[in-house]
């Protein structure tokens, strides 16, 4: 394994001082080290991977130096546009390192949403004409790979990618500061909020849940109450798109109450979805954002959601009713004021402030994504 301080020291020796990206579980040690040792000015956790490429490009324009963009390989899709239309050698020729965690690597067991992306990760970089190396777990080889990386970048002024396999980086324990602290004093856990939502839900209500812990918790709570899973679409991938899925369902099925259970990192990733919902104004849609100020599923690195007014954004975008709940009583009031489709007068936005973390024994859905989709569509069809 590669000691993360050793790796960061190699980057610093080459003059890389600016880092931006979206956290990934395979890059957890790297992200924790950055949060602890790099100022917020030079380490910006981006809302999505495309924005990270743009931030890195702006940094290079300002300083002439080589930045680093980190991401999970599932985020390459968000980054393709600026990589090809901004940083590419046929356009502006902007140098940067792209550090990508390789989820779904062929032959390595992983969750279903990562399998396709894992198969084509290397091919995507090849198609974009971005040279890459799979980062070695041997520190002697890593030194040589970084020399090759920087030589290419300096000679060509174009991006170079480093692909990181599972367990390449040794675990890293941050110091007392942690560098990634988020507010943890909230009364409610994410799972407690989801439990309250489904307990107060309508028999015909359908749910779209965001990727990560929220979908896992929804699945387990349905098991706890023997409710079945037909009413839930578990968006196990496609981070940031649950709200758009819910919007389309609400518009096409105006007779059905639709609830989107979203996360703060996911909502920030494609914030324009809030504007689209506000413009469409579906009266049967509730958008509930569970805000713990963290990318909880990949290591707990902070988001900016506690630094901005998400409820204010929803209000400005045109949501009919907006609530913010920091405890169970406030949550019940927000849910109770909209207890039936006729009373929703949506779109309704509820921001629930929750603490970071989840149960250590939290399971995963036992049905496949295809089985989930088919059962969900049968449920909707049966409500005609």
C-alpha cells in the first residue's frame, strides 16, 4: 500500500498545490489528508466533477501551475464535457492530473451501479485521448509513475489520469482537527427521519430515494415494517438525479403523491433540478433533503450544504411550501401539514437537518436494480 503522506509529498515536490474534486471511498485517505493539511482556498470540494475540472482550469489560468482533480470513476461522465471542450489539447490545452478511484474494476466485487463504469473506465480515458496509468501499490513504482505523469503534462500542457484501485492507499487517521468536521449535534439521524416519513406516508405514495445510505435505510425500514418495496425506486447510482426522476414521475402521474428522499451532496451536485421543479410546479411532489453536511457514503467529507440556505434556494426557485426541520417535532409538523395529496399544494420542500453517520450493521438491498424497476412499474400500473 501507498502511504498517503508519501504520495502527497511527491505531488507537492512537483509544485501541485491546488486540489478539487468530489470525494470517493477509494480515495478516502487522500481526501482526509487534504482536508487536514491544505487550506480551503487550495482544496475545494466541488459540487460535481465537471465543476472540479473548471475550478482546476481557473486555477491554472491564474497561476500557471498544475492542479489535481479527484473523483470516483462514476463521475467521469460529469467531467467529460470540460475535459474535452476546455482542457483538451485541441482547445485550450490546460494541464491537470485526474485522480480517479476505480469502482467496479473487473474481477473485484462491487455494487451493481459500478459494474458498467468499472468495465469502461480505461476505455473512456482512451477515447478522450487522455493518457493514464493505473497507480501502483508499490511506492518505488509510484515515484516513477508520477515522474512520467508530470513529464507528459509539462511537455503537452494537457491532462493525465491516475487510476486508483481498491486498497492502493493505506488507511489514514487524521489528527485532532480532522479537517473535515461537520455539525454533529443534530437530534435526528437520517434513518429516524426516513422512518418518520414512511410511517406518515399515504398508501398510494411512491418514493424515489437517492444513492447511498438513504436508499439502504429506506429498504431496511420497509423490511422492519413488512411494507414491501414496490413503492420505492432506489436510485443506487446516478448521484444527483433522484429529484429529476421524481419530477418526471410527478408530472406524468399527477394523481399520485410522489416523494423524493434526497441528500445534501446529491442535491448540490445537480442543483438545477430544484429550479426545474420550481418551474414545473407539480402539486403532487414532495422533495425532502436530508442535510448532514457530509458525503456520508464515501467517508464523511464535508459538503457546503451547511454554509448555504437550501430552503431559501427552493423558495426562490418557486416551491409552493418550504420547511426546515431540526428536530422530530418540527419534522412531524412539516409532514403533517401535507398529509394528503389534496393538501400538498406542491411542490413541497422539506430540509431535515440530520447528524452524520449510520448503523454499522446497515444492510443492502437484496433485489437487483432491474427487479426494483419492474416491481415499481407494476405498482404504478396497478393504481390506474
